[in-house]
C-alpha cells in the first residue's frame, strides 16, 4: 500500500457509501477481497481525520503493466562468428543424439524382427524337408523289402538257402579296415639293433 497509510476506506456505489476500517495489522489481500465483494464504483482512502488521501475508480481502466512480470529475457547470441559456429555444432550434435536414440534404435529393432522371421521360416522349411526325406526313405525301404520278398527263392534246396544266407550276411557286415604294416618303433632308434 502507498504511503501515507489510510486508516479507513469509504466505498461508494449506487449513491450509497460505506466505511471500511483498516486495522493496524491488516492483511491487504483479505481487505482487497472484501472490497471486491462489495463491488464499489469509487474507493476513497481516508486518514484519521477523515481527509481523503487517494481516490480509485475500479471501473476505470487500470494500467496492469506495472503488475505484469517482465517476459523472460533470453541471452542474445553473440555476434561473434566463432560463438555462432559453436552453437551450430552443438545443435548438430544434439540432433545426432536424438536421431540415434529415436530412429536408429527403431530400425535396429525392425532388423532384429526381420532376422527372427527369416530364421523361423528356415526352421519350418528344414522340418518340412526332413519329414519328406524320412517318408521317402521309408517308402523306398518298403519297396525294396517287397521286391526282395517277391524275388526270394521258393526252392527248398538247402545249398541255395545256405548260399543266400552267406551272401546276405556278407552284404550286411561293415567292411573291416585294411591290415597295415607294423608301426615304426618309437624308442628313438632307427630300427637297427
């Protein structure tokens, strides 16, 4: 509140006046809300003798510029070209970091998902090929067994049966490795006594 401090306020509205006392320890925000609730057309600040100190018309235009905070001032960029270059480089680096964290990571995830889909496709085709080969081997084995059963000798000749057993046994055995010469001695000599 401006000095000198008023001891009371006279509020006038619609030809009617009211006096509002201003206590010694006043909370100005509470007093202002009381005044606003009465919506006066004229507010008169009075001293102890009743002399008018100030007048205010709330309906008149109030210059709010003294109550508005000043807009935040940004530090002007120096006109020095080296400072401007450093500022441009900082902007480029910040943009690169944004790119690496946003776009590059998203692309890396997409690539990983594509590799996973390809791997799953290859596994499915490998399983399908394995099943087809197993069925082909089974059908071939059945055909060979059927052909062998059809071509089996029906004779009761014991010599023919013995030869057939001998040949089929020889065909099913694993081949033995060839016998090699004795290994050279390993006692450090050249083989001479």
